[in-house]
């Protein structure tokens, strides 16, 4: 168990059945009343960012999260086949974990996969990708005033 007063950036923990990571925190000691910790948390499954306040003595259960580098190889039905960069093992990752971002992946793109033991929590693709568009037989009509 970890006390809220021991929060640090990158700490992962479970709250309300969801796994969160601490993005930012601030210890607040008001002149009147007890101290508390104001946090900005990111849900690792949904990517949603929330603000939450904890009393300084409140205890939370940390979750060990492992981040592994994978290389996207190809799409196969409802899964994307990726290769572990260290062991060269191939795994199938369900498309729904990408939340529609799989359209921005091209072969050999490096992605991060977050695990809590054996289960995949979430997948992170690069923030920037370079894509080349091939448009054939397209006529653009531009009207300028």
C-alpha cells in the first residue's frame, strides 16, 4: 500500500476497478483543515484524463505495469500481429485496444504495449507518423473569391 503523500509521476494504481497513472500531482497544505494531494490521472484503458483529490493519509494499492516495445507487422482479421523487439515472439493484439488509431500504423512501426502481469492493459502508438498518400484520377476544383 502506498500513501497519497508518497505520490510521484508515473505511479500506476487501481481505483474503482480501473488502472490509472499519475501524470501530475501537487501536495496542498491549507492553513485550515488537513493536507491533501491534488492529482491529474490518466486511465490506461480509455486514455481519459481526470483530476482527483486524495487526503494525505489515504492508501492506494499500486499496480505493477510493464512496458514492452513491439513492432507492428500486419493485420489479420480482428487482430494486429506484432513482434516483441527483445524475444522476437509474435502476438495477436485485438484491434479494439487501438481505439481506431490502427489506421495510422504502417508495417514495421514501433508501438508500446502495457502489461499488468500477463494481460495487455493498453497500446500506445507513436505521437507522430509520416504517411504518404497516393491519389489517382482525382480532380480538385478550387474556387477563390
